[in-house]
C-alpha cells in the first residue's frame, strides 16, 4: 500500500515510523530539516513543499496513493490538503483536527471537506482519560470484540501482591490471559515461570470483569479504592470533553477553571458537572474544597508545567491517582518518574489512532502497546488462517515467537483460550504480538 503523509511533525513522523516497514511511505513537509531527518531515520521517500499545493502533491505521486494522511498542526491546512487530494486522486483521505466543530460537521455529512476519515485530537485524548478512569489502576486500556474483551496494561509497584510472584502464581483470575511482562525496553512474552518484579508493566487480556478483578489485585492492600470523586483541572477543550464523557458514565465530576468567562460558559454547557472558578494551583483553595479526597484528578491545563505542578500538589493533598495531559512528548516519562500516575500525550494518542486505521483491512481492531514495542490485534479467522480448525497448542508451533492468543469470541460469546481450545472459522481472536513478530504474525493469522 502506498501512503502519503503530509506533515512531518510528531504525529506524522510517528505514523511514518509505524508504517515504513510494511508500506511504501512518502512524507511531505515544508520544513527541509524535518524532511532530511526522516530520510535518514526511516525507509521513506520525502518531498519538500506545501502539501496543500497540487504541484507538491503531484511531486509525491498522489495519484498512485492508496491513503493520504493530512497530519499538520493546522486544522484548516489539513482540510485543504484532503480537498486538494480529491481533485487529483481517488486515495482514501484521513484528516487530523483539533477543533471538534469540524468533526461534528464531518459526522453530519461524511465526505465533506474531501475527508474520508477524521480524527479529533481532543476527543481521542478525553476518551483515553475516561477509559483509565473506568479502570483506575491501569496505565492503558483498550476494548476489543465490541467491548466483550479488554486489554489493559498495569504497573506493578512496590508492595503489590504480584511483585515477586511468577505468572503461574499470579494467574488466578477467570477469563484472563497474561500476555507480556515489560521491563524497561524489553517485552517478555508471559510464560508460567516468568517472574514479575516491582517496576514491571504487565499486559493482560480478558473478559472486562476479570480485568477489573485483576486491577484491584495488582495494587497494594488498601490502594484499590473506587474512583468515585473525580476532579478535572482546566476548562480546555480536553477538560470539557472529559467532563462531558464522565457525566455520561454516571460520574458527577468537579471542574476547576480560573477564567471567569470560560467557567461561566462551562457551567452552562456541562449541566452535570460542578464548575468551580479559581486558580487550581492555590493549595489553600484545594484544601478548602477537599480536593485531596478525590479518587482521581485530571490535569488538563494548557501548560505542561502547570499540569505537573497541580498533579504533584494533588498527590501531596491525598488524591489517589493523577492523570496529566502532556503536550511535549519528551516530558511523558519525566512526569511519570516524578509521581504522576499516567501522562497522556495527545499527539501520541492521535498517531496511534491513525496507525490503527491504516493497518491491513483484515484487522478488526488494533491497539498499540508501548509504541514500537508491541501491538494487540483482533482478527476474524478465515479458512486461510494458521489457527483455523486447530487447537491453540498445535497452531502455536507454526507461529513465530512473540505472540500470545489472549482471548477468543465466538458468536458473540467470550471463550478463554487454553491449549486444547480449537479455533473455528469466524472466531474473533485477540492476540498480543511483539513488534519483531508483527509482519510474520499478520501474514499467518
């Protein structure tokens, strides 16, 4: 497949890196340094120029493209790129936007702006936050098979009952499969004798109820309280969307916004959210409002530094868990190292979503685990699959190392995969796949 990516910033570069090995990728950008860097770092073709210009798109051979991804930091430019592409190519177009108004217009009349698929950065970020709120001890959560299967990643902390156990000792949950143990940059496929140490990240796949039970068990005793009280700091678009989505799930969040006009606007639009007008870095105010009693605080201010400050202040006041929006991807690990429980980079979330969409059409769903390390794939089994009509024990012998069958759904029912489970044509298989085995597994399943 030939993919043209316009915009070589963080989002475009991340998508290019994910697709370069299995597709012909062309990257277009006005910045000569970015273009040159990508040429050296990845096996991609590059074109320097304005991606909204027909001449530049022709230089990128857009007429031969299967997919064109408009991923610059400017919404209007991305829409213009997609519209221009449609004048010269039948390629499928994907646009990244931040303004939710464009997404609502596109949903109302799909195909408008010349866009075939649109991703809204702020909405994706809010959805990521809400998934974590629903499973409060997780670092990452993704649904599969229409919500009948969940993949979740947890960090094993000091004092966790799992620390020091083997996978076999920890494996006491119905309808749950240990997929991998991630230690630093190493992804180890979970075997019975795989040791789980404090500081490791554990990836599990299973029925949502079992994943929730695991979520409660992975934290030290007394640390798995329900989220209950949620506080959102910052009335940004992400803060507003997070409040709206949490309200739809039955939460009654409190949102703190310093700007009086914005606070008044939010109070009018978020009827089920309590909006407080104040500076969230004021410790006395936070104590007076009993913010320390919150189960979770979401820092969604427009400044990384202020998000870090608010998150650390909240932890000191007693908030169980904090989630912070981090605009600079270089800060993500730093935030988590100094005490923020989950740091979310909106551009990374957007890149993952677009990459998921551009995977082979045969894939029903894809989740990216630790970008560049592993993926979780959902595949509908056909007669050509190495799993069709065979037990998992038998079929795994023909699969490369680095794959775990985590869950199966059959006629809408969850099936826990065990060695003697026979996979049938039409089953949906959810598999954890290490990055180095991805191409081979994709071709085999």
